[in-house]
């Protein structure tokens, strides 16, 4: 019986494209799905030179794989992963490897690692970013967990991953569920950048009055410069797409209610759990939730008079300032996400290599950007940076943009244009770069009403005061 090097369970768009990518690179691959149509689609779409097999039986699927078996799960996170594991583990042998390539919660991965280890099986969590095109032509791949299992997978992963300067956009992300955690934070940063881009779009559209053709030109120019990135690139293209039902541009026909699949929320929850400030990511999650209040927003807009917007005096200068503000607030969003990885790595003993994280994010993934080259240089020089804002070269870049961020935030506030992401990026920067915050007053209040104690600036120790009621 012919044996296949890799197996993929779940032949939806992502699973099928990843399977073709693996097969393109010379690795024989078997696929399993309960849907017979997906099996037919897989085999019919395979090129003649690919060594590909579709199966509708788990027994046939497992039997078709080389030992040790290397099985990639491309199924929705949560209960579907557990269901697959429950059905397949009795069919596996000691030393076989199962890789979850979905957006699973890292604590679920920890549980599964322990469960499969008790059966003498390897289980790994692996983040994959790049959407269906990335899966087919080269994603950014974030594997973590069992190092010995990773070494067996490494040749295949390096072959199928995106390439930047002939370097594969994949690397070992650390112990345990580090791969899932890095992907979770990647998605949180993605939320923030998308929110920031939408705010820049709103400022240019409602503030400067640019139409879609002009917006295309602005985003084209931005993408041709220091803001070159996947999200700026696709935003550029969105402005040219015409609607198939009307003569309008499609973007203007799309309802302003954003969806979410949960990974952004997980990032925010995790940051609060271990004590890391990521307000721009938090507000991006909140903004999507707020967008769902469409009926209430319509009602409120009628209660509160329509806002009068003052057009900028110099449109060209305004566009540059908005661009600089978007650049810097994006940089600050990366800084927040990366600072979460620093703390999580210590908290959970992941041993996440930040240099490798930003290195593999440079290509294939949704948040890829030329800005990551600067981060890679910073972490290469100082792998122990607790926050990218502390790097000298990054600080010089920030200083060159901060005035534009302040002006853009001020313009938005003065004209009633919502800019929650831009405002929180600026607020985070100002708080992070302030030696003395007014939190001394909060500590006094907490001690006054709850005897929560406080520390002092002039001596060691923990103190409590019996506060006096002032005479009225």
C-alpha cells in the first residue's frame, strides 16, 4: 500500500490550499473529510504531478500515512478539535504527531498536549496566517511545543512558508502552546491595525472630503513608501472595487457592522490576566462590539445634532499628517502586542524568541509590513527588549511622527470624528513616557475608602493612613 508523508484533516478552503502547497513542494499528502464533495474537489483540483489522496474514512486515512504519522488539523477551534482527537487517537501509534493549525485557545492546547502525552503521542499548536492565498502560496507559520516533533516537521514547514530574502517565514516559537499564543497576539495586533486604518479612512473621507478614486491614490502612495504592508495594500485595492448590484463602489454599500471570531477578545483578556497594557488592541475589540449597535447609533445620531466638520486648510499637508499618525499608531500597536509576548513568555515559561517572531511576520501573514524589518534589527541588537519603544532607532522614528499623531488626534476630537484607536495609541504613548503619573491620587483614594495601603516615594515599606474628614 502506498504511504503518504503528511495528512490533513479538514478539506475546507484553508485545508485544501495548505494540502496543495505541501504537495507542490514535493511531499505526498493525504486528506480526510466527512464531506465527499470536498474529497472530490481536492482530487479534481490537484495538478497531475502532485501526489495527493482523498479519503472519507479515518481508518483509511491513518493507514495511508507513513510512520511516525504527521497529521495536521484544519478544523474550527474548540469542540471540533476535541471531537477529531477523540476519534483519531485510538487509531494512532506511539510517537505519532498531531498538529493543530487552527486558531485554538492556548489553554486548550495545553490540555491537549497533556492528554496526548499520556497516550505517548505528540501534540503541537501551530499558528498559520495569510488567509487562503497564503495557505496556497506561502503563509507565515508559527509552530510551538514539542521540539523533537518540530524538528521532524521543519523541512516541510520551511518549504511551504512564505520567503523574505530567501528566508522562510517560520521558526520555532517556544515551548508548550507558544505557537497558538503568538498567533493569538498576531490577531490582536491585526484588530488594532485594521481599526486604525478605518479611522484614517474616515478622517480622509469626512475630514478632507476625498472620494474613492482619491483614497485609492493616497493608499497607493502610502503602500509605495514606508507604510508598505499587506493591510494597506488590500485597502488600496478595496477602493477600486465596483459593486455588482449597483453602479457604486462596493465599499460604500457595505454595512458598518464588523464581525469578529474571538481571537482579539482573547488577546485583551490575556493582557488583563497577566497585567499588560494593550489599550489600542482593547479598543479595537470594543469598537467592533460598538459597531453592532447600529440601530442605537442611528437613533443617537438623530438626538444629537449632526456634527459640523471643518475641512483642513491644506489637504496635502493633512493627508501627510494622517499618514504619519497612522504609521505611528500602528507602530505603537505592535509595541503593545510584543510587550504582551514578553510578559507571557516569562509568565508561562514559553521562551518565545521575539527576534524570530518579528522575522517570520515579515512575509506571508496579515500583519506583514516593512516596519517589521526595523523591529527585527532592534531585537537582533537587544533580544531582551521589554518594549520596542525603548530601542534607540525606533525612538528616533517615533519622535519624527509624534507631532502629526497629536495634530490628527486633536483634529478628530475637535470635529467629532471617532478615532478611538488613534486616541488610545497616543494616550498609551503619553502614559508610557511619563515619569510620574497621577496614580498617586488613586492610591490615596483606595487607602481612604478601603484601607488598601500605598507605597511612598521617600522610603521603603507599605503604609496606611487614617484619613481626616475635611471641614466643609
